[in-house]
């Protein structure tokens, strides 16, 4: 069972501002928390740096915050980091690293990561081509493996 999160008014206000697309408000609330190691704040700050939302885009900072959140076990950050490696966005393209991060996110139940990993196995991108493994990941993602 998940432990209840400690109430943090800056985090809650920062997330609310982020969700409302008030990035100029969200960044000053979330960045200090991200720098202190809060994975949820790191993930959202990474997105703002990556896309230039409320701040000048900075690929290096986007990568650093996304990686920190991913390493802390934040599933969406693991997925985001996987795409950074897959597309060569904010970091040098590395399909093997992408697959590893999609697998970690998939282990936490992110179906998009499982489906992406399945496609990578189907195509042999970053992993050995393995149709059986691809079908297994598609099935875990909730797709009918016979469709692929």
C-alpha cells in the first residue's frame, strides 16, 4: 500500500500551476524542490526545460532533471527518458538505453512503455529482434499479440 504523501504546499501549488499551464508560476515553485531531489518536481521541471515552458529551453537541464527523476523511480520520467534516448532529444541517441528505461517504466505498469518496447523488439531497435518477446510485451500492454 502506498504511503500517504507529506503535504507540501509548494509542490501542490506548483503541480496545480503546471497542470493549468501557468508555467511562469510553476517553475519558481517546483525548481527548488527539484534541486532538493523531489522526483515529481524534477519530472515537471524537466518538461518545462525541454519545451521552453515558462523558461528558456535548456536541453542539458531537461536531461539532468529527467534522469534524476527516472533514477528515483518516477515511472513517467523513466518513460520520458526512454524517449529522449530513442529520439536523440536532449541527449545522444542510444536505443539500447531507451529500451532499458522503457522496460523499467513498463515494470511499473506504464502500458505506453510496454507497447514501445514491444515495437522495439519487433523491429530490433536497441534490442535483438525477437518477435516472441515483442508479442509478450504487447500482451502485457493489453493488446492482442495476434494483431502483430
